[in-house]
C-alpha cells in the first residue's frame, strides 16, 4: 500500500512538472504522452489536483494548467528566504541608482533560478522573470557563481548540463569559458554581452554567506546600447559594492 502511495505521489509530481514546463495549458492525452502515463491514470490524478487547487481546468476546452495553490506555495517559499529578505532593499537601491533591472538568483542543480527582480522605469522585455531557470555558462549571474567553484566542479556542471548556444555570442567551449572565469574570479564581476539574449547586456557579481560560499548572485540587465552608454565598468563597480554589502549582512567576511 505504501509503495502504491509513493508511486501515485511521484506521478502527481510528474504531472505538475509537465504543466509547469509547458508554455500553454495541456490536455490529458498530451500530459500522458509527455510523462509516458496512460490517460486514465492522468485523468484520475488531475481530479484530485484540481480539487486541492494545485491544477486548474479550462472549462471550455478540457485543458489543464498550474493552479493558484502552486503560486501560493511558491510565494511562501520565496518570502521565507533569508537572502531574499536581506537583499531586497539593496536591490531597490541599485535599481534606483542605475535605473535598470536588477536580479537576484540562487544556484540549483547546475543552473540558476531567478528569485527576485526589481524593475527600472523603462519598459524592457527580458527573459529574467522570477521563477525562471537558466544555464550558468551564458549568464552573468551564472558565470559569477561558476568563478567561485573549483575547476573540476565547473567542468562537471558544463558536461552534465551542456553548453547550449542561445545566441551567436554564446560561449560553447569549456576552455574558453574557463579562461573567461579567471578574470571574473579576480575582480568578482562577470559581464555577459548578448550571450543569453540578443540585444541585452548583463553584469553580475556573487553573494557570499558566512562560510565564504557563493550562495547566489545579483545582476544588472538592460539593452546593450543603454548599458554601454552608462558604462559597463561603472555599473560593475556599483554592483560589486552592493553585492559585498549584502554578503556582509549574511555574515560573510569574504
């Protein structure tokens, strides 16, 4: 009985992850095909998930999407994160100072996840949305964190996750990236010029905890022309200063 309950739980999580990864609501058959599960089983589990609010059903077309309960749980998790609470006023200060988008990320399983974002006065469409998961090799925040890790660990991440070429500027050679990380390691400022998104420049710096471990990173992002006009070096120094202040508030003497 216990084994059956565990199996049902795993299937429920598979369904939730399939819906979360989809860019649109999915039908029962589509969900079943994505997770290799018979549609009758998918339908049965969906009924429970809908009843509990974790999934919502579109009445007009029999398709399903993530429910408000998932959003509620996610926001409770974010609100309980100490780093997010501590960093929030500093992100606001930096966004006001530079009038550009400021992000906070955490590393997770060889990638980075955006957990907070402070907007600028400009309307800019970028991929760095809260909750989004992105690779490390082509993002300033990712490279800022990678630069703090031992080379064997960096190579393991690159081998495991791959080095997808998002734009013509994306670095896809481990050797080239390792060389790039040497400079980042020296000054704690990572610069990504249209490596993740065409037309966007991002500058990142790590955030350290009491043990000297990089537990996250912050970044400033904006259109390439505007970031270059304001000065990559100037933005990098202001960003690094804020990152150090956040780190000190987390107990770091690094």
